[in-house]
C-alpha cells in the first residue's frame, strides 16, 4: 500500500466496476413492483442480461436490478409476454 490511495478503511480490496455502488443512504428496496424510473430519478439500472448471438439484441434479462445511481433494488418491467424470472 502506498500513501495517496484514494480509498482506505473498510474496503480492503478494490471492487470491479460492475460492483461499484454509490455510497448513499438513499438506497432502498422497492422490489415487487415493476419499475422503470428509480425514486431518485435515475433511469439507468444495473442488471444481468443475455444477448441474442445473432443480432445483439437483449434476449433475456433478470428482473432483479439495482439503480446505477443510488443502489436501490427494484424489479425490472417485463414485456407483455410472460415473465423472465428464474
Ligand atoms: Zn436510484
């Protein structure tokens, strides 16, 4: 460890960028109701997805998602046809 590291303290190892969470007390858990906009106003979500190998479109995604801005957990909306959960 060198001096000048931006972060020190509780986090012992650096997180991968996909695991970064805003350090915010505003994070909530509003899972259950399909949501497109976070209560914080963000419309960007982190979630797991599978791409279509032919055209690159999103073929499948998991409905558990997390706000990219505040870390709130929410449920992704699904298209009219059925659920993609599990
Ligand atoms: Zn948010």
